[in-house]
C-alpha cells in the first residue's frame, strides 16, 4: 500500500461464532481492496458509496463459498445507477488469498443530490454462485427495497434461505493525519445458525418479504433480539478505525455470548480479464462482424470495466474465421 502503514487486519474477513446464542458471522475490514476498485473510475460520490457498500457485502458473504467457486452480487435498476456488479473469487487452495472486483454503470445526468440508495430505482438485487465447469450456477433475487443495499441482502437471506441475517456496515474516505486520503470500510455480518427443520415462516407463500421476526420464535427469537441490541452499540470508528482489531471488536460487543473466531481470510482486489479471454469472446464473430468493430486506426479494442485494462488487437487475428486458419 502507498496510503500508509497497512494493519494486520486490513483487507481481511474474520469468521466467528457466538456459541451462547447459536449465531455465526463475519467481520470484514477493507482498505487496499476498495482503493483498487475505486481508483479505476472517477465515480461521483453517490456511486462510490454504493460500490463501496456492495464490495463490503461481497467480502462478508463471499467468505463462506468453497475453494475456486465464484460469488457474484448484482444490482439491476431503472434508476440513475443502472447496474452494480461485484465478483468474489474463492481461493485456489487453503491459505490462498481471495479476490474481489466491482464496477458500476450509471447515467451522470440523472444523478441527484439525494442519498446513495436513492440513485437506484425499481429493480432487483441478485446473488449468484458459480460452482465451476459442469455445474449449474445458482441465482437468487430480491427487490431493491429497504433503504440500503445491506437491507436488500438481509431480505434475500430471509426470503431465499430463511436465515435471519443482519449487516452493520461503515465505509468512507479516511483522513488520518500524515496519511494520504484513502478508502476504508468495515462491517459485521450476523446470521442465525440454520436449523435442520426450519419453522414454517409466518407470511411464507403470501408474497410478502420475510423478516427475522417471521423466522424465529421462543429462545431463538430472544437470542436474536439480544445479540442485535448488542450489535447496535458498535461505533463507526470500531468498524473502520485502526485502533481495534476485529477480534477486539467482537469481545467488546459479544463477550457474554462466548465468541469463537476461526481462520482469517485475506482478500485483495483482483481481475480475471486477459487477452486470451477477449479473443475467446470474439471467437463467435465472423470476419464481417469483426470489420464492423474495427476502429478507424484499423484495430479491434476492448476495455475491462473492472480493472481498466486496455486490449488492442489485429482484426485479422480474431473471430472464428481467424481461428480456422490458425492466425
């Protein structure tokens, strides 16, 4: 990093479990990841905030996927911010680093001075999991409602997975003395442990969005309410500040819930684009199609929206006809 001294817990996700209340969760701290994502584009502040929130959600949710799997979060909207897309690439093997990338498309002339979530309109929030070649990808969606992307993710888990879930997030640009301004984000994901035989949720099948209160009763409901009251006491500086480690934050919040932590997952900004992938995507086009894509300078060009990489190719070497001739 060039923005200052990197802390041991920057760009990490710490899984934990609260044994006394049958809860699990993750604590995420993002620093260089967000800088890597956001420096690729000159986003307006409202768009930056949405991308930062989406990247933090992706880190928190993605930590649970298996090795070499890919998790994608996506927002599709009729509002000024038309789309936000993020990818989380699971580690190749145990102990490896996970990778995150993200970008947004928007209509600058339609943006307002309102809150970030007001920049998305009617649409949906989607979670997709790609388990690898030969496997059918999983996809679940929920409406863009609730006032934040975190609320959409909570609704997704309640509706699609019947898992009471809560996110507490904080993100923004750090202005530490003597350190260049840079992005920092921190968050906690809290989730009730799944049951072998879940209750028949109140409102299930009625078309209404479910909430945690619809999924729990008795001691489970009391535990959920108590732990959420504790989570409400967390301060922004505890989520993103350099003073407290994630494990210290957990002890401060949940020391009576018997917190237990597991191995930390490191995350980095990373993209999978390459010249070979660009050529593969162009391999379905004929020479006539390729000619229509050729610039005035006689080249076929492509830009990666995620990392900003620019590819400049000879049109004679791309397309399915070029592949047949071995060019």
